[in-house]
C-alpha cells in the first residue's frame, strides 16, 4: 500500500511540472554562455512557428517563450544558457517590464525574416562579419549579387546585408597597393564581363543600377544593413548619379569635370556635404570616414551605445540590445562616420564623442529602414587583406557582433501602435 502511494505521488508530481515550469527564458546578460548562438535559437523558434517575446532591457534583452522540450534540447546542443521558469515567474517578469517607470518592454517576434547577403560569388581575400555571424549562429541566408538584384529578386527577402563592397565602380580603391595582385585583376575582369552581360557599358553604371534597386527594396518596406565600405560607397553612388567619378584605370576614360560641386546629396540615405577624394591612389572614398590617422590608442578606441526608451523608441532599443554598452572599436576601409557629414534626422545609436564620430546609425526610407555600422570585423581591430577569418567560437559573447544579430531579428518584430 505504501509503495502504491509513493507511485501515485510521483506520477502526480511529474504531471504537475508543466503547469509550474511552463516558460523558457534565454537570458542575454553576463550569465549567458553563448550570446551569438542564442540569436540562432530565437530564429529557430520563429522558423518553427512558435511565439517568442524579446524582453527589451530585461537582463540584456532576453528571450522568453512557452517551454517546449524541442527548444530546450536545441539550447543544450548549441550550448546556449536557459532557465525553466514557472507561469507565476513569467507573469511577474511581464508585470515588471510593463511598469511605466522602468525602461523595459516586451516585443512579440512573429515570423523568421527571409535573409539575403549581397556578396560576390567568386572568392575574395577578405571575409565578412555578417556572413560569419549568420553561419556561427546557424541562421540560414541566401547569397545574391548583381544578377539577382537586376532581375528583381530582392522582394523575395525581408532583410538584406551589403557585403564589403564598392558601389562606385572603383574596385574598392585598392588600385595603388593591389593592382598587380591576381585577385584584383580577376575581380576587374569578372566585374567588367558581368556588367556587359547585364547590358551596361561600365561597372560603375551597373553598380548604380544595383544601388537603385536596393533603394527601391528599402522604400518598399525592406530592411537594409551595411558595414564598412558598403555604407559610404552606397550613399556616394546614389548621390553621384549622372556623374563619372572613376578615373581611367577604373573605367578607361576620364571623370566629369569638377564633380565634387555637382553631387546631389538628397539622393543618398545618410550623408551630406562631404567631399570625394580625387586622388585614385588614395585608399579612401571621401571625408565621411574618420580613420587615418586614428588619433587614439587601440585600448581607448571605444564607442558608447545610446540608451533609448524601450516603450517609446522600440526600434533603436531593439537594435542596441546588449550586455555591454561600451563597445570596442574596430577599423575597416570605412571605420567611422564624421558627424559633420551625417544628415539631420539620421539617428545616431553609437558614437565616440571625443572623436566627433558615429559608429552605428539608423534611418527610415519609404516604408523600410536602413542601418549602417562602421568597421569591418568587431573582433579584429585592424583586419588586412588576406588575414585569416575570425573564429567566432573564441568570441561567443562578443557585444560588437551582437549588434549585427539584433538587426537580423529586428524585422520579425510585431509592429506596435504608435503611442500618443
């Protein structure tokens, strides 16, 4: 009789567990073992049509969902920290977050965004932080390039990243240092052949058409993200429509006379009143970038994330979720944006005030949004051509890489009614 009572008690106990421990919390503060793969778990949950909440400013921007054994197993496999909490604890968290006096909010994530990376198909001697982050986090993506953009495939996607790219048709302005390198010569040959195949006389004309297609994708409600040289070169290409800013070594002929006086800054997303570099031997597009010389030691080369209101400004709050608010700086062909040349109305989300530079900026265009992030690799201070790829398994808690992954989840957020 006693053994039977023990058996009944045990069965009742285990049957009752789901009602007391029915939520799974993925903390994103310093208790998380692998922040980057946690984003992959969030994406996986959305891909499997489960509900997911992003708890802005709660323990570093944690994720919470109904407890499912499949999610728990996935966390174990990927090495992501999680907590099983009771209904009452989940309710208490949501009550805490809803308090109007605290800077927190709950954002419902609805659907896994369709992700594309604009990247050349041929291998080049540098890597890309976004594709590394996506691969490490196990978030699926498609690679698209000029052909796919020109024939109109971008509307198939929600989110587009611009790989390290030069949209001006000057081959990254690598001419002075790398014009005799096999990879540079191959890049020029393949680019010229691609332009002709797609009906353009020059690479610069093809890149402008691509930039305009991306502009239209954004205007139609797309989410655009770019890093390094893809940021300013994209804006420059749009603003220099109708001008030839490529010297003869890039396109075989001369430039438009006095082209700096003819730039239409209104056509770009982010920058205004800048001046283009006219020396083709200079590894720089314009004075938008603050890089050379870096008048600051590496240990002091930092930028600070702004603190936005989660309830009133949910978009920048999502994009800035982190367990650190001071981020290590890192260089690239385009390292940072001179604030003197940022358009009014552009939202600065991370900056170094002592250098008068912005590192992380955001804006709206039509029905969509764009985000520009300066620098090449958040865990490699000065990445050179031919350097080995960063091993993200050595940096699973990188706050710099978290900013990239915030942008990937951002399109999944349910739109909230504007507060009045």
